[in-house]
């Protein structure tokens, strides 16, 4: 069975996918803030990214640092095949749960 991912983990994986070759921690945090309205502390961000890596859903490789980082290397994150499988499973579960009740959660138009 695919790994279970909670809502925040899903948002992180989706942010990494969206960012592609720009998926550095600070960009991931910015993406979460802009798209999901979720602000996250650096500590919580790195803890969650490490947890996703431990689960085999994410991996990183060192990338060249910028002058503002004094040339310190940065971590470029990518979603693994297992991470994609977990996201698909999670989307599928949510779709099944939503099916037939969308109208119950519609906003009133008046």
C-alpha cells in the first residue's frame, strides 16, 4: 500500500512538484504561503521535509549556493516515485469521499 501522507505533507509534496528545478526550502515555504495560505517556521519546514525523506517520498541533492549564503550549498528537493504514488492514492481517496456530496458543501448563492 502507498505511504499515508497527512494534509501538510501533501501540500509540501505538491509544492515541490510545482517548483520543479527551483524546489529549495525557502521557495517551498513561499509556495505554501502563497498558494495554501500556510506559513511555516523554518524548523517545522525542515522537520517535515526530513520526515518525507525518511518515508522515501522526497529526496534532495546539494546544489550550488548563492552569494547571499556565502556560497554554502543548498538542498534541491524532488518528489520520488513513491511520493507520486502516495499523492495519487491520497487524491483518489479524497475524490471517493467527495463523490455525491459536493452539493452539501456548496456555498449559498444568495
